[in-house]
């Protein structure tokens, strides 16, 4: 079968990547989707078990830092579009092991860019009809001040069609033009990769796009992240470690809404532009945690709030940014995107999914899935 597009999605076995792969495989049967993933601890093919037999889907286990292998993959599948999600993304891990983050996030992105450039420039049409779409984070912008405007009582959530969310925890926001000011090895590595992507457009004329998103939540998230970690800990009545006083504020975006935005931007975004993707949904960590506890308690048939005493305050981590807040009005204005879910609805769906898929969670926390993949792909 001759496919309309041949897309390479990196990191497609991870949290956000698996949702993007699933969306593209099911929505575009005339696209061939190649999922390239190294299957490190955060990559799990069980995230895609429902589409693994789709005729337009191919999984390849590989490392984006392997320049020769990436170049061969580009040629074998005649790749004309790349959606780049593969990354090390956990801030605490970056503090302990910054070299791994620099290797994957910076050199891995450079490997992809250069392999794509060489392959596309070898084609008669060169860059025509091609696109390198790089997914980044709001953390590259640094941190915002936390304040409580007069007359407004947070937490305050709203839809993207309202500007009142700007009054929740402060009057400053991250825009596409905000100066980069990363504060952790993770965000510094992502900032560097963003600069390389834009440099390849400016130097070589490669068609590129960059998006910066806020905190994602939803099904299939690796349980070192706050929401799935706490759902699992509440289930087992284990302590819930909260940094500092839990005053840090984050903007939360349901992962399927992020996948929809990626789809829209890939097909309709303007080359060389940057788009911010946020949930218009700021919460203090401690307030969010209390909502999660009450939701889990209720769905488990416990007295709502009975597990609030699991909250355990721990020493804050180094360089912990106080507040992130994305302004997505450009994306809404130019492409018509906005989040589909209010946070309360999204967190209800999320908690239900983790409680209904305890086998998935147990397989992740036991580490059995890693042993399985190591055995399956040994020698390949």
C-alpha cells in the first residue's frame, strides 16, 4: 500500500507519545506511523497494545542518539515527517544524572535533525512537504512569581475561552516570546534542544515547529510522576511526599487534549512558529493532591478525605520553580484549539483509569516489563 504520509514518532511508547501514536494510527489509516523508542524505564509497549496489530503501524526499538541507525530508518521508510517526543523528562533524575539528559535531549535531538536534513536534502523535492515537529516544555521559560490578586480565591479553573484564569495565582504568564531561563538540568537540556531545532530552520531552511506544553496528566503516565504516584500510594496507604509546603503552582493539561493539539499543529501550524499548549488550569500542588486523595477515596469506597493524613512534607528539591503558567491564546486564536475537559472531569477519568488498570500499574512498579523487553530484544 502506498501511504499518503510516512511519519516517524519518537518516544511513542512513553506517556504522551503513546497517546499521539494511537491518535495518528486510528485517525489516519492512510498514514504509515513508525514508532521509534529505546524502551527505557518510561517506555512500555503495553501502552499501545490496542493498536499494535494495526496495518499502518510499525514499532522499531532504537536510540535516537544512534545517528547511523536513524539515517537508515529515514531511508527505509521514506520518512517525510517527524514528531519528536523522545526525551528524559524527570527533574529529580536530571539533578542526579545530568549527563543522561544532555545526551538524550540535546545530542539525540541533534542526531535526528542531522539525519533528517541529510535524507531530505538527498531527495529531488528536498524540504517540500517535510516537517520536523519538536515537542518541548514550559520549564524552559524558568519560573513565575506567585501572588494572589485581590478578590480572587484560588484554586480557580476555567475554559480556554475565558481570560479570567489569568487572575488565579498571578498576572505573569509564559508566552511564545518569553525569554528562556531554565533552572534545572532537565529544562536546560530541553532549552538547548529547542535552540538546535530553530537553528536548523534558520541555517538550512528545514521546516520545523516547536511547541511548549504544561504539565500533562492522564492514563499511561509512568508512576514516578505526581498524580499516578499518589493514586498508587493512596491505594496502598503509603505516604504521599510533598515538597516544601506544597505551595508550588502548575498548569495541568489532560494528555488527550495535548495529543489533539499536536495533531492540529502538525497539520495546520505555520512553519518556524512556536505554539504554547496549556490547560488554562493552575493548581497549587497541595490543593491538587487533596482533590486526588478525595477522588481516590470516593472511588475506592472509603470515606472521602480519610487518607489526607498520608500527606508527608519533605525537604524541597534544589531549584524548585514556584509557578508555571502557560498562555495558549495564540493556539486558540490561530488554530481554534482549546482544552476539552475541566480539571475535575479530567482527574475523575484519570483516577478511574488507574484504579481499573491496576495490573498495568503493578507491572510497571514491579519492573517486570523492563525484564520482558530486555529478553525480547536481546541481540537485536
